[in-house]
C-alpha cells in the first residue's frame, strides 16, 4: 500500500490534487462552495485510487485505465457518435482480464464518487446550520417553525402539532442495495476521513495520518470481493438493517430531538414532552413474505428476537454509562426509600457464594459489588443493569433454541418498554425534585427518549402477505367445515360470512385442518404473530395486505388473527395495500364498505392505516397515470375517513427510483394532496436509500430533520389545491398516457422479447442482492415480474423506459387541444405537477440515447430493431415536450435560486462526472451479456472454454473467487456482475 508520505511525493497524485485545500490543512472555511468541495473530494479520491491501482497491478494497466477514462470524457464533452465508437474500439482491444479489472476499477471509483457526494451534502447542511442559511421550504424543522410563524400560524398551534406528530420510517429489505456490507463499511471509513479533512484544521502529521487511513480503506475496498457469492437470508438482511441503529440512529435520535427542543425554546415554547416520540421506526426485514418463500413464521420469530437482542445490547451499554454519570447523593425521599430497599436486598445476598460467583462472572466494567446508599441512583440503576443482562441472556437462549420464548411473567428480565421506563423516570423525577434539573436533562433524558422511540425492539416488524394467500386459507377452512369454496363466493357473501364470524364467538379454525403447505404457513404466521404479541409486546407493527382489492381482504385477516390466538386487545392493525391502477381508484369505495360495518368501525376505534403502492402502479399504468391515481386515491380515501370519523394514516410505499415513486423526500411530502398527512406519515425507506440517509451522522440528522419539517409544514401550511381545469387536464393526460403505455408494454407482442434481449433483466438474479425472487410467479411476463427488477433492467441500459413511456403522446394531445399554456401554469403554481415534472426531467437527463442504441445493436435480433427505433423516437419526443412545458432550453437548465446559483446546475455537473465512468461499464456489460448468452445457448464450445485460462496473476486471483472450474465462464459472469453493481452505483439506484 502506498504510504501517505509516498503519495505526497507522487507526481501524478500531486498533479491531480493541485491547489486542494485537503493538502493545505486549511480545514473548514466560512464560504462554502458545494461544487468546489465535491470536485476536490473527487480529485483526491481518484488520485488515491489510481495510485493504489498502479501499486497493485502495474503501470501498463494504469495506462489503459487512464486511456479509457480520457476517451469517455471526450465523448461526454462532444456527444459525438464517432467518439463513442472510439471508446468502444478501445475497450474492445483490451484483454478479458484487463476488462474485468477495469470494470472493477470504475465500479470502485463510482462508489468513491458517491462518498464524495455524501460528504459534500453533509458539509453543505452543516454550513447552512452554522450560518443559519435558509434552506428552502421544509428543509429544517427550525426553518419550518419560523416560516409558519411568519405566515400567521400561532406558536401554540405549531407546538401542539409538533408534539402530536408521528413520522414512522419503515426499513425494507427490497433488493436494491447492490453493495456488500463489507464494502459499505470500508466506504464509511473513507467518508469519515474525508469529513475529518474537510471539517478540521490539521497539522502536517494529522493530515498524513488521515490520508494513510483513507488509502488503507480504499485499498481494502479494492481488494475485497465486491460480488456477493450467495444470496442473503432474511435474517442477514435484518442484521444489516439493525446495524444503522448501532452506527447512527440510536445516538442520533436524541441529538435531533434536542435540536427541536432548542428551536421551540427559542420561540418561547416548551420542549417536546417527555412521553412523546415524534419519530418511530419499523421494518419489513424478516416480515415481508409477499412472494418470498424464504420468509416464514420461524424467520419472523428470528427477526423479532434479533432486534430485541440488538436493543438489549444498546440499552445495556447506555445504562453502564448512566450509572457512571449519576454519582450524586441527593434524591427525593421516595427515591431514597426505593434505593434503601434495593440496598438491603443486595446485602442479604452477599453471603450467597453462588450469587457472588455469578456477579464476578458477569464482569461488569464498573460497580460490580454492592453499592453504598450514598449513591442512590447507582443502587437503583444497578438493578436495571442486572435485568438488562438477564434479558440479553434470555434472548440468546431463544435465538439458540434452548428455550422457545421469553417468559413475560419473569420479573428478572424486561419484556416491555414500560418496565424499562419506570426506573428511569423515577430517577428523572427525583433529580427534578431536588433541583438537579440540568443533570436530569442530560444523558438520562436522552435515554428516556431512546426508550420511548425505540422500545425494546428498535423497530416494530410489519408482516406483509398477498391477499390471495389469505383467501386460500379461508377456502381451506370453509371447505373443511362443509360450507363450500370461499374462493367461489362473491364479495357480498364473503363479507357477510366474515362479519358474522367476527360478531360471533365460536372457534372457526379446526385443529385437524387439512390443507396445503402454503395454507399451513399462513396459519402458522398468524399463530406466531399472536404468540409474539403476548411475549414480546411492541415488537410487531402493521399487517399489510399486498394486492388488496376488496373489503373482504381486510376482514379475512382480522378474523384469521383472532382465530389463531390473537387477543382482541393485541390484534395487529391491518392495512390494505392498493398498488395497481384500478385498485387505487376503487380503494376509497372499499374503505367505505369497511367503515360501514359496525363491528369493524368499533374495532378500529377511529384509526385506519392504508398503504399506497408506487411501484406496481407505475409498472401497471406508467408513471404519470400512476402519479395521478395516487394523488386522487389519497384525496378520496381521506374524504371517506372524514365521512366516518376515521383518521387515516397513509403509508407510502415509495422506492428509491423515480419509476417507483422515489425522489427528494421533502419535495415528495410537500407535493401530497392537502389534508392527507395531518401529522401522521408512514413511508418506506428501501435498499440503497437506507445507506444514503442513515450511513453517516450528518446525513442521518438531516434526514430526521427533513421528514419532521416537511410533515409539520404540510400539516399546517398545505400545498396548493389543483384547480378544476387542472384536474381535467390530468384526467386526459392519465387516460392517454396509460393507454399508450399499456399498448406498448402489454399489447405489443414484440415488447417482451425486446425487453429480455435489450436489458440484463434475465441475468439480474446472479447479483444475489436480496433474499426475494425477482418474480412472483415463474412465467415470462411483465405482470409476473416484480417492480424492482423491471426498473433495474431499464436503468442498467440507461433507457429508463418505465418513467417516460406514454407521456409524450399524452402531453402532445393536450398541446394539440391548446392546453400548453395551462400546463405551463400548472408547472409554475402546482407543487404536485412541478415535482413530478422535475423528477421526470432528472431521469431524462440520466438517459443516454447512444448507450441504449448500443444495447440494441449488439444484443437484439435485427427483426426488432425497428421497434427499438420507435421507442427511442418516443424518448426524443418526450424530452422535447417536457422542455416545452418547463420552458427550459435544455434538460436541467439552471433555475436560479436566491443566491443566483442553481441546484439543477449542480445535478447536471454531478451526472456528467458520473457518466464518464458509467458509459465504459455499459459497453463492457453489453459485450459480456452477449458472451454469457452465447455460453448458455451452447454457442461457445466446451473445448474453447476448457483451454481458456487467465495469464495475469492479479486477475487470476480475483477470478478464482468465482468458485467454478471454468475460467471463461468465471471471467464473463464476474465482469457482468461487476458492471451491474458499478452502473447501479453510478445511477445511484438499482430499483
């Protein structure tokens, strides 16, 4: 590895980072330039990486790397097809071994670029807070509070809304994180080094040490196998999700709430009440069994106990620190009596040799012996520590299978958050009573808030299952008890039967039920949920019904819960997930039917959660039609709730990509219909977005701030409602674009063949990025394909078809009808339409006509080329009409802010920096897709593959990780997988 001092003497390194303040040690400056920080970070990391490549592979490969980079840079400056051809020629001249190493190098550089962007964003947020720079609507809670006051909202109203607000972020294991956890850890080290270089004034020694540490982490990433050789298990995904609580969230949450307190106090308002938690966290990792046979009742149990184990570890460490800090002797009389009782109990056990030996075995860091009454808080908290230790051990016994479950009646452990809160609140109240408020409001307050937010499980685990699976379970039951086939009944008969059973008392599910393994697993899941609700209260969240269509879908789940051991006071709330176009439109009518059932209306006690799906709706109808159906669906569902006195919590199933509802979170929230959030928001945080939002402390803080601020602002200062004529325009646009989208995707015979050939859709399974299969059912249709691989495949080829297909025809019809001025007015004055168009424009800027055409040229049968040309022309038409509506001369043309700068300019520059590395990966991917398909079709002879062997030691070592005794297949498939990961990193999303 090159040392820091060697790097500082390296001529190429010095040339790349000339004039960088990173090497001057100047640290943080008052004037912040986002582009300058990003460019300097990029130059430094590229210089470090290329130096490491020279050290590990030699100058010949380094020269090839530099040559490819230069040709790609030239193409992206000129956009000349001749320059693209020169790039493909150069890549074609490389050996297979050079190609796989080059793909790995560019993939690594793109991940390093992502680190640079995260650091630049974190530093920009930090400078904005230091200088109290306005960050636009809903960017910070402090800014939202000030803005609301300026707009005439009373301080008391703001305080009440914020104190009652609840934002629930739901982590999902959707297979969109292409990076291995090992790689993420290395990049986290690099990110911290960059932050240290940026934020501090450093001596020459400190600077050299940080550069050495950064170089070490970059080389570790370069030398780590970036390919996940086996698919993760759901339990692995749960562990990965929980790591963010250990790394940033557990510590970051109370710091964030303190900032909210400060903002409120500055306005003369009280702080957030002690018993309130404005943020909550949930998870689907280990609970989402929709189309995933790897998630069963045992897996869900494991996920709950894994979360409890991590929570117990974090609380145990926190209590150890709290014991050390609460050294004072003054306390209230009631607390003194409590401490005395505990002290007497401990003294009574001192002569018990077995207990003494056990205390020594536990090897507590401090205060392992009996504590004197002069330290009353330590005396009481030592019991809390003992119970947490016991809790940790009991959970380990369950995970290891030594016992079946925790015992909720065991007083030596904690099984509910109320049990843990009680002694902490006793300490807090005693400190307040004796005048030690500043002590009470220190680390103890943070811990109380952590317990209130995270409970004993850190996250509440949702359970998700497809509606047909519940119907099949009901079908097995009704057949067994002689009532015929439930699946053959109409909706009226189903609802009547379910309501009668819910109102009655007789048991429905027979013990000797004969059923399929699939039905038995559904029944087992309900039994497990009832069991976990009893022994691990607070561990489960919502039961989500995917592909929900009718009221009976919800009633069936409520009934099955009750029949499988769920006490009515402990039943999970049930949320229908409306995710296809027709279901989104009909969902409000189904809610009205549900709320009209007296038993159900009483059961929900005025609250109902409804999930809306952005992914499948987009795949079903196209982005614009789906966006409008989601908007109207929320409005209509809220109206139904208001009609029946039911408060709705809308659960937004948004992905990371625009095609799946992704985009900047504050813009997404502020573009929702008025009066649909009202202080209650649930939203999924999926795959790679989890790392982007919570992988680093500054970004974690910013994410919590952003969601809180946007939810508050939307609730108290709702966005503009659409005018009637705007609705008419959107109805026309929705119908026209949906018709054209479906005509291509579902009615054109050539489409599925073109999709399979022109994208890596068939090869995505080799990425092993998730435990869930790519298809719900094993048939070659778009309907069977999940939304994530559908988006992933088009993202890889840089065509992004799901986002824009059908849009040009819809807008053109409106333009022909004289509606262009109205569309421009909608873009200017309606947040929903503006955000939708801006996100589409961003995706169009990411698309690359030359790259998409190259995929077709090399991979697609000639008979489909005319069809592909038609699709590309539609892309051109879409760009043209979008620019006409936005009145931008080109995609991402600057829109000046108050400082005369442009966020669009920054984005365009970032996309340009990325594209230089992505395009060579696209070209390499195309060639290796062609080779892999030739291998799988038998076009490559066994004799040829048997003779093939790598000649370069460093590439042979890398390819040996493939595990197959076939060097040619290993080279092709590894190269392909690396390009997929690199392009995903460069596009900053997979699905």
